[in-house]
C-alpha cells in the first residue's frame, strides 16, 4: 500500500464541518508566543467566511505523524508540522 493510499483509506466526507471562529488560530495569536512566531508565516492567514475543509482524526495516524515539532515550555502551546501543514495545540490566549 502506498503512503497516499494509507492516508486516504479511512476518509469520511461531509458537506459542512462546524467550526466556531474562536477555534481558529490567527497569526496575531502565534506572535504572542516567541516560540510559535517562527512558524506564523507558514500557517495560512485567517479568512473570514472561508469554511473548514479538513479535519484529521485519530483513525488516520500517518496524517498525524509529526515531521517537525516546535515545543513549548510547561503549559505553553506547541506546534507540529504534519504532511498537510502545521497544527497548533494548546490554549493560545494569554491570561
């Protein structure tokens, strides 16, 4: 089985993916964290009105394989580069 086949073997299509605006990472949020600002220009800009197109679940481990990691300290957020782009994990709002 090719790597593309293993990435797509368990896809599920939906007409709509419900995502609230506050769940979407924005560039200014990344610049608030020194360790995340280095990847801010690699993450697409937020565009209001553009729908979510891809959500990757745990049933597709090849798609979730980290190719690069930018760690945080303690409870800071961190990011990983996946085959399809960057993913940011953790709370981004400073309190």
